[in-house]
C-alpha cells in the first residue's frame, strides 16, 4: 500500500497555521552564537560604522528580513552608523526597503546616520575594491547622489573606517567576505544566514574568521529576545517548533514502518528457505 | 503593500503551492511569471545601477578608458553570432586570468591555511581534539591511493561517522530553513491577506 504524501503536506500546513491562529508562547532559549553577535554590536561605540551587505535573493526574505531588522535596530539604538549595499541584484531593492524602514522607525537621518549604496556585480572585485576606496566602487548611492557629497560618505573611505561588516546572506557570499575582506584587510565580519547555511559557516566561526553567526528565523527570535522587542522571528517560533515536532514524529513513524517491512521481508525469506 | 498587490501576491503564492497537490496550469503560469520577473528585474537593476552610471555616463563625459570594458563586453555578446564565437575567448581569457589571479591566493589563505591553523591550534581542549580527529578521519575517507584496509579502514569508518553527523545537522537546519519560508508565506496569507492574525 502506498501512502499519499499529500497528507504530509497537509499535516505540515496545519502544524504551521494552527499556532499562528492560536499562539502558544513557547519559550525561546538564546544560544551562545546569537549572544556573541549581540555582544559584538553592544560593544560598539556610538558613531562607529557597520556595513550591511544584503547578499541574498528575494525568495529567502522570510528568514533574512527578521534577522536584518533585528541587528539593524540594535545598531541604530546604539548610535552606530550604517552603510548598506547589495552584492546580489535581487537584494538591491530589498536591502533599500529594509534599511529605510528600520531607519525611519528609529528616527534616523539618511546620509548622516545611514546610507544605501545599491548593487555592484562581480562581488570579489567589489569587496576587494572597497578595501582601497568605497567611492571608487560606489561613486554614487542608490539614488545617484555622489558618495562623497553624503556626510557619512565623507567620513568613511574604506574598511579602515568600518568596525564590522554584516553579511545578510542565503548563499556563499560570506565566504567571499572572509576571503577578500577578512583575510586581506583584517575586516571583522558577522554572517546573518538562512538556517540551511549555518553548518557550512561554523568552521569559519570556530577559526575566528567570522566574529559571529546568526542563523535563520530562530536566530532572529533569539536576537529579538535579547533586544526585548518581539517581532517576526518571535511570532514564527510556535509554528516552527510545532512543524519540527510533526516532522520528527513523521520521521520516527516512517522508520518504524520501514523497519517492520524489513522484518516482514526477512522472516518471509527465512520461511521460504 | 496596496490591496491589489496583496491579492496578486496571495493568488500567485497559492498557484505555486498548488503544485503540492499536482502539476497544473496555474503553477506553470506562476513559475514562468517568476522566471520572467527575476530576469527582467536583474536586467533593469544592472542597467540602472551599473551600466548607465558606470559606463554610459562616463563615456559621454569623455572617459575614454571605459572603451576597454565596452569592447570586452561587446566581444562577449558576439558569442551569439556562431561565426564570430572565437572572439568571445578574449574577454573570457581576461575573466579567467584575472579571476584565478585574485581568487587562488585568497582561497588558499582563507579556506586552507587559516582553517588548518585553527584545526591544529586548539588541540589543548576537548573540542579541539574532537575536531582534529574528525578532520583527519574524514580526509582519510577520501584518500583513494591505497585500498582502505588495515589501519586505514577504522580511521575511514570514523570519518564516515563524522560525515553522518554533519549530514544530520545540515538536514535539520535545512528543514528549519524550509519551514521558516512556509511560516513567512503563511503569515502573509493568514495575516496580510485574510486578516486572521491579531497584532
């Protein structure tokens, strides 16, 4: 007998929808990795500059937007200046949208407290180039205002003036930040990643090539807890936990059924002999 | 987002998810729409933020150095004419040569030397020992110059266990990631579209 896998899709949909309609409020435990990123931002001085690189596609927004918003909010509350850019074309408008939203919500002034440079292709060349001169790589911001006419642009010439880079990514871009900005210019880097990428970047964290990793919606929920401001990450945690529980139960059931079939097949063969 | 925008987003989301039931024309239409929009969007962004301010405006302003990337780019497009394909090898050679020159030393330092340093640099701790054993055992699993017999066999077996743990952890994170995407869509459908969520 074949089990129709559409029942599994339905079970997952129910497991996600029900806790959204009727929130349970399951607790969120903060991991050391998230606290490490939080402390890194907390220890920045007002006036320090953090570069946010939106290195992702639009399809991963449900995961990366809560991450970016949480860290950006923290930066603005600490009085840290932010320079945004995108190394994926798809991330260009998304990054602008996120930065503008959080900047306006935190009552920050464009050009003085934050600015957005837009998109550059050839990420390795762009990352390397900014080590020498940001104005050479981005002569103008996203709205085509010359970089050096913006107050923040006049202050920040290269990585030497940037305390930290946060790569908000759903792919391999943080690796290039490590290779070209960290290894070559000693630039400190934090990766805010989709959960699927976390295991790939743990070796860089262990080796000290990354200052921290924030992973997925769970990472955003933990960061929101540390900030004391529940938002999209926290809202999704009940659904995430229940969906994981459903999947774990399905995996156990699937293995029990597979084991029972294997036993039945084995005893059938012994009977034939 | 405007009301009509919310409706378009909701209907295309449902069209994509309808594939879970079975393949159908609504799914196909939404899929083609996504591909077309992605290509169109990337093209517009590239022209607006790269080609126009970085190539066209400087050329018009008299920056003759920009003729070099213009010619190289043109030679790349010439690929589309079968008889002239050979000319596209020039920009390809520039890209490969420059790319290799830039990336090889950087990769060697960041992915091999720094990683090796970190692997042997923490052997004073239990975590460091576990990591070192894992690296050696996994590398031994991929050592194909000798048959995996004798001492190589148990070491490679340990490497297999390490990899299984890695695959398990990666699968767990993948599930988490995909569920997060579903949560994002569900939050939109139940909240922004149907207004069923409080707050």
